[in-house]
């Protein structure tokens, strides 16, 4: 078996350095801030529009969430969310829009396998762990709060 020479190691390291994408943390943070801010501004616009229609605060919040989810699903369906997420990173993926994109993308990807074994089984492939750990964490925190309440800590 041939030995790898120092020259080959150096050449390989140069190659890896050349093909590895370079990222600027401040630049990425600014992009995430801008995209996340735009999503928040759209949500605030929806909220203000609903308040202008004299709807209750809860109804306004529900409409805002629903329309942001719908917008995210439509952008995912027309393959426009991926470039937005690539540009904005966490700014696009962290809010409710990222969660909706995760569910919609799974449904779109597996629709060719049918309603039950495709969409039905695969739709929560990405969002499932979020739901699972969210519910589990809520349960653990609720249990801790209940124990604290019983012990007179809270």
C-alpha cells in the first residue's frame, strides 16, 4: 500500500482550503437581522391591519401567525423560501416561518409516494423532533413547577 507523502498532505490541505466556503460572521449576522426583521415587519403589518379592523388582540395574533405560515408555505411551494433561507440563515429559519417551511418541504418532497406513506408518514420528518422535544420539555418544566408549587417554592 502506498504511503501518503508530506507533499500530498500539503496539496490536499490546499485543496480543502480552496473549496471550503468562506463565511463572514458579521455579514451573516446582518443578513439574518435584515431577513428576520422583514418577517417581523410583515407580521406587525398584519397585526396592525387586524387591529385597524377592531379585532381582539388574540384574533389579531392568530391572523398574523396564520398568514405568516401561509406565506411561508407558498414561498416553499414556489421554491422561493430556500434562496431566502440561504441568504438570511437563522433570520428566515428561526421564526414560525422556518417551522412551516420544514413541514411544507417534507410534504412536497414525499408527495410522489402517496398520501399515506408519502405525506402522512414523512410530513413531520423535520418538524417531528421539534414537536417531540418541545412537548417533552414543557412536560418536564410543568412537572418541576408543580413540584415547586407543592413544596412552597413558587
